[in-house]
């Protein structure tokens, strides 16, 4: 316990004693990430709402993901900006518990939504239209999104079963995170949660996209010399492009989250606050970047969304 307190004090001192150039750099970077996440995800939500062609029920998953990222940027990342400017947590315990639990909720919603998108792509590409429409009705899609939010909130609330101060300001991460020292069950809870993500959820998503990829490949091999198939392959090709775009968002998710998972698992095993501050800082930068990168991927890979962004920004939509 004393060793942990000493490491936390060292991290707190390194946060408070940054030279002015580093304060400006880190704060400016954070403002850029917050602004990009808010603007980008707001554009995605508005595009899906205003542009009639984007109102297909399957796009509700993209809207859900954008909503979670937008709320994370507005409700959680802005508090961390105050920390980077002031060099300490200035918002009190209530806001600390709120930021920690909301970060937990939005991260889980993003993860669950990515999994739902992968499963949706699997059924869309590999199964018949009749099967897909029977499973992915508007009602079922909305129900699956509701379940994702309920489960995420339940898992975040479960952390408070270890005590009312389950989250504590982490001076390395510039945000409130699960307090590994608060209860011996919290490191176990963290390891079990990340174990489920690494060994169940991630493999499931990769399996779904792998099967979709092979179905796309087989489909285009079949239509190579078939004039009839060429006439009906346009919609399939469009779905293949959408699947590729969503797979890229999964890769971005994995790139941003793998270092986060590795450092958190390391902390759970070796003790809290056991890494240098800059390791924690860039870990959280990657976490925040994931909230900003998806709208960029959508715009780069879908001309329709790119044009929708332009229309909204120029008030034409």
C-alpha cells in the first residue's frame, strides 16, 4: 500500500511539475481530439438522420457507436482537459465517480456495438435475404442496441459493489479509473473483463469478418463469367464495400484499444500506478483517438457520407 501511494505521489508530481511547453502541447492535443470527436460524430449522427438514403435500420448501429463516442467526448474527455490545464483533479469526488463510470459505460457500448456490427455483416453477406430480414428487423436492431446499453450500464454499476469510491483519479491517465487498491476484487474483476474481451469478443468479431470476406471472394469468383449475376451483383458489391469500411473501423478499434488493455492488465497484475506517466498519457490519447477516428474512416471510404458531411457543413442538407 505504501509503495502504491509513493508511486501515485510521483505521478501526481510529474503531472503538476510539467514545464509550460509540455502543458501547452498536451492541452492543445487534447483540445484537437475533443473537437474532432465532437464534430465528427455529430456529423455522422446528423448525416444518418437527415439524409434519407442513410436511414436503413442497419445504420442504427453506426449511429449508436457515434452517439457513444460523442457522449464520451463531451462528458468525459472535457474533464480530462481541465486536468491537463490545471495539473490536478479539481472537480471533486462526485464528478470523479461519474467520469469513471461513464467512461466504463461508453467503452463497453462501443465494444458491444462493434460486435453487433460484425455479426450483422456476417448475416448480411453470408446468409440469404430472407434470413437476414427475419433476424434484422427494425425492432430487433433497436432491441439489440437497448440490450447493449443495459448490459454496459449494469457492468459499470457492478463496480460499485466493491464500494462507493470504486473510481479514483489516476494522475498518469488524467482521468478517473477503477481504484485497484480500493478492494481486492477490483483487479480480479478487471482481469476477468479484459479476458472476456480478448478471448471471446475480439475473436467473435474477427471470425464474422473472416467469414464475410471469404463469402465476398467466392461470390465474385462465381459471377466472373455470368452475365446474369453481373446484373444483380451491384447491391452485393455495395454491401461488400460497407463491410470493408466497417472492418477498417474494427482494425482502428483494435489498434487503439490493445495498448489500453495491455497496460491495464499489467497494472492489475503488478500493482497500480506502476508505469511512467508518459506511458499512461499516450495510452489515454489512443483511447480518445478512437472516438475521433471513425467519422474520418466513414468519410474517406464512403463518398455518400463525405458528400453528406459537406452538405451539412455548408448548410445544404
